[in-house]
């Protein structure tokens, strides 16, 4: 047993020195790789957008508006204890909204692109779709939840030609108004695309259906 004493002495010393290191070093060495743990993009029944997101408890959060009016949420490690739950409200401008997460410790970016109508100018924005949300689970899967209005039918498909999940909405009767689906990001393109496809008559006097793809959502991960 005595011949193992130097090993245990060295091990004990290393533990002591490690415990005497600064709090900042401990935070950096022990912090998980991803500062962004999960997020949920939401559009409510009025057409207003928001995003709720969770971070580690050592993450500084700064929200910026870029020259192109896109929103960027910068996440950086800090030695201080921080809040882990955050929420931001956003508005559609010129039918578009772009939100980006940037994790400074890894140089990772997550970009979210939305194409939709501005609630201030749109008429009948909730004609078919009432509300929807997309939640990133952190493992490459996403949870889509959406609610439709009365007298609306829905059909959920994956369009392989354009690599897009589609929720088709049209006039009709349905007993169900709330739906949930699990989506997966394309492993090669690192992109997730979702379109709500509205089938409606071009005018009251025409039988021809007009197809309107709004809202459209694209999520891209850039490493």
C-alpha cells in the first residue's frame, strides 16, 4: 500500500489547487457547450410574434437590431449567475421578420426567418390559422403546435420536392381545432422549413382557388 502513497498525495494536491481556482475559471470549465438550451417561436391569434428561450445560468443576453432591421440575440458566458428564462416580443415589418441567436463561446448561429402579414395592415389574418408555435427541443427535433379557426380543415404533408413541411388549410368542417406534430431538421442542409398553405377562392364570383403560403418559417443552424 505504501508504494501508492505518492499517487494519492499528488491527486489530493490537484484537488486542493482546483478548489482554489477562481469562480470564473470554474464557470468556463464546467459550463455546457450550448448556452442556448431551448426556444419557442410563437404567433398568437392577433398575428403578434414572440420568442421564449432558455439559457444556462451563466449566460449574458444582449438583443440588438441590425441595419437591415433584423433582430440578433447575443449569448455570452459570464462568471455571474444569470436568469435562465427570457422572452422577447417582435413585429412583422414589410411582411418579414428575422431573428438570430449567436452563441459567442462556440461561434454558433441560429437564424429564424418568418414571412407573414403585418397585423396592422392585414385583413382577415386569422381566416384559417388562429395561432402556432415551434419549439426547438435541443436534439434536432422540433414541436409544432397550431390552432385553427372554426369551419377549417387541415392536412399535414411533407413536400419532398422543396423539402418543406406543409400545413394545408381550407374551408370545411372539422371536430379538431388544435394539432401537434414533431418536425426534424434536414441533417444535410441544417435547415427546417414550414409553410402554412392557405387554399381560398380568389374572389366570391370565381371557383378557382388561390394558394397563399403564409406564414412561412425557416430555421437554419450555422456552426
